[in-house]
């Protein structure tokens, strides 16, 4: 179908093929988080088998995050150069190899090596996802689309405690990594067969293409990531990620440990509480993206819609400061679940900041810079959590830090970008 044919087509209802892309991104994030979270579910068993200390486990998380930080920056530029189709495909293959390689670890060095490979690959997931959303959606739909595919992280976090214990108890932890890795690889050929840019896709109607391209055209000039460091908008996104990403990393890698130490749960009983927490996270992910998009449909500016939604989410996270003091398991689950939902709603809107203000040619690089800075924050959180748990033995200082991060992040975003307006490069 030629461009002319698309232009001359009679008026038609806007198609929905762009949501197929979101569905594929959603599934990739489910797999991403199953692979990422498996080590957290097996922490107690692996600690008993290999004699890890709290600091050892924290260092294992840190090595993953260090690889993730370095690679995130690189993947941003790679996505801008080669596009989301091949960029995501390569990243996905790398992280599946790292995940399955964990089965061959026989000492701490082997676990570090496999987690480094996993981190190098998984770092490409969000730059590719945000790049794909920027290619396939107009600005008014991006937060909602981002929230939908980001909800896959929560489904992955739900699937993990349902899937991993049964596999581990039946076949051992080594086969758990191999089986989940092989199942995940089914996604890769589907992505490569289905994904194309909208103008290159035969299943995109003229009406849908016009809808996707309804924003003013972006400059086509390629932008070096080093040039982007001079813009306040880049740092608004990056510092925001530095403040909130470590909180999500903490939830992901330490929640099973918290539930075990505070409420006596183990591999057989983690499932229901973790499922409840991440179901609430899903509500926040989709709801946060939907709410800001709803505000924009009401006529609000991008600036007002995004920041109002982020403020609501930041306030909902504050009660998590008392999570470790809750004596009842399900009260703690509710408090933490609301906080994780708030994180995801906040994150869905923060993720749209680069595509809201930068041209498409720079989005991947800005996402890469922010992801790297966020992962550095995660590394600091890992060392902090390991130190606190080894020296104090309480999660309260960790949760207090989590409660304040989002209001501080919103303040930074607002001070650096008082008005979310297109950047003139």
C-alpha cells in the first residue's frame, strides 16, 4: 500500500492494530519480570545451599544493576539507531541466555556472571518499549499505552510466585531457570514477524496511520546522547528515575525476604500475598496512565495532567513508611500493595516525559540516560538494604525511605520542567 493510497483513502474509523504492539510489549515484560524475580523467590533456598550472607545477596543484586545501568545507556542509543524491532529482539535473546545460564552456576562467581548477562539484556526492554510506543502512538495515548505494557511487569511479578515454587519443588532450582527460559523464547520469533514501523505495516489502515501521526512532525535529525546532557528535561527524567527506581528494585528483590522474616512465610506460602501486592500494582500501572490521559481529554495540558497524576500517586505511597510495623500480614500486604500501585502509576507518567518533550529521534537516548541513572540509584539501595538488614535487622528504615521518594521526585521534575513543552534541539 503506497503513501498516496493511504492519503486518498475515504474517512474511516481509526483502527486498533497499534494495540497489538502493546500486547506484544506486555508479554515481553511478563517474561522480563519472571526472569528477573526468580532469584528473589529462591533467596532463602540458595542462601541455605551456598551460605550467602545478607551482604552477599545485596552484592548479587548490585552486579545485576551495574550491568543494567551501563547497558541501559547503550541500548537507548541502539534503539534510536536500529529501531525497536531488531533492538528488542537482540536484547531479549541476551537476557534469556543469561537467565538460563544461572542453572549452570556452581559458586558465587557463576551467579554473578549469569546475572550480569541478564542485566545486559534486560536493560534493553524499556528503551525498546518506550521507543515502540513513541513510534505507534500519538502523545495523548502514550501514557495509557505505556501503563498497559508496563502492567506486564506486575503480571510477571504475579506469575513468578505462582510458577517458580512448584517448578522448584518438583524439579529443583536449576531446571526452573531452564524451563522458564525456554518457554520465554517463544516470544522472540513472534515479535520479529509482527513488529514493523506503522508506515511499513500492511495491517495499519490509512485512518489509523493518520491518528498515529496526528502530532506535529518531529525533526528527523539524529541526536547524540552527549548533547542531551545539556537539557534540564533530560535531568528531570534522570533524577526522577534515580529517586524512584531503587524503591521498585527493593520491592522486587526483598519483598519475599521481608514476608519471610516478618510474617514467617516460605517458598510454599509466598504466593497469595505477593499475588495480591502485584495485582494492586497492575491497577496502579493502568490507572496511572489512564488518569493522565483522561485529564488530557478533559482539556488539561500535558504538564497539568502528568503532574497531577504523579502527585496523587506520590501521596498514596506515603503510608508504606509503616509497613514493617504492621503485625497483621494482610494489613502489611495492603499497605505495600497500594505503594507498589502508586509507584507504577507514577512511573507510567514519568516514562512518558521523554516522548512528551523530545523528538522521536532522541527518545531512546533520553530513556537510556535515565535508566542508567536509575540503576545507579538501585545499586545504592542494594548496598543500603544489605547494610541495614545486617546491622539493624529491620525493614523500617528502608520503608521510610520508600515513602518519601516520590514526593521528592515530583518536586525535582517540577523544578527542572515547570512546563512540559517540546524541546528545541
